């Protein structure tokens, strides 16, 4: 089955600097890679996702890159702000026309933004 | 409803008792997941229902755990003979399927916090 590894487990960056979180996956059939943000005491929410037919996707200060050959994908946050402080989870899934597998999450990265 | 609803929000039970946790997904969402999140930890997959397909139970940690989804909507996660290590937040999430393929985004409930004394 799919296994998703995520690192680092904790990350502290100065406000305004960039943050990068990396994940690797094991199942070559995986073709959908979402990222979720979980603020303290709240439920996880989707912030960005990428499908395997593209190598990069950007949404304002957030970008995700995917390397299918190496089976790894990364989240990049630029110009970090205090509200970016949260736990970030990567995930992987394989989905097709007639079915979709379970979504497996990485272990999470606790991002802290220093003022 | 407006979002995924879970109940109870908090449950304190004694070791050895059975508990039932309920999830009411967003109307029309055919995919439903249960995850477990221990304090400060990640999202551990438990079980996945997709439409009328057989559920993927590969994440259930022991035979004390079971789940069902009646009528393709509400789901109940049952933990029998609870142990202290079962203490965690149990999160339910649902997803819309377009045709037979999920759009991907999971909508999570607020979770049920289980404490086993």
C-alpha cells in the first residue's frame, strides 16, 4: 500500500522568509497530491493540490512541485506571515475513471513563523 | 447540511466500555473517510467508504474497531472494549465524486475527542 513520508517534522522560519516542506511517496500509481493546513484546535483544510499531469502549481504565495520520476513533491511558501503558522500535511492518492484509492497522509510538519 | 457533522464532540469513557462515534457527511458526498489523530500526531487512516464499493478497512488497528455506512450517508465508527491507547481525536471526512472519480478535496468534521480512562 501507499506510504507517504514527510520532513521536516518541525520548521521555524523568520517572518518574510520562505519555507519548504518535502514529501516522498511509494506507490507509483498515485496521481493526486493534496496539501492540508491544520491550525491549532481546528480541522485540516485543503490549501493546494496537484495532479500528476503537471509538474508545478502556484497559488499566490504557495506553490507545489512534483517529481514523478523521483516520487517526491514539495510545498513552498514564500514571504511567510504569522498566519502561516500551523501543521501542514501532505497526502497521496491514486484515482481513475472508475475508482479512487484511500488518501494517505504524511506525518505532518509543524511550521512556526518567528516575528 | 452545511458541512460534515460529527457527534459526540467529546466522549469520556472507562476502559473496557464500547463507544460509537457518528459522522454525517455533506449531502451528496459519496466518499467517506475516518482518520485518527493522537495528540500532536498525524492523520492515521482507518477506513474508507466509496459509494457502493466494499469499504477499504486496511487501516483499522484491531478487530475491536468496526465501521458501517448506512444508506450511503451517515457512518458510525464503533470501538469495542476500549483501551487507553484508543484515546485520540477521530476525524471524519467526506468528498464529492464526479461520475466515479473523486474531485479530491476532503471536507473534515470537527472531530470526536475520545478519552479512555
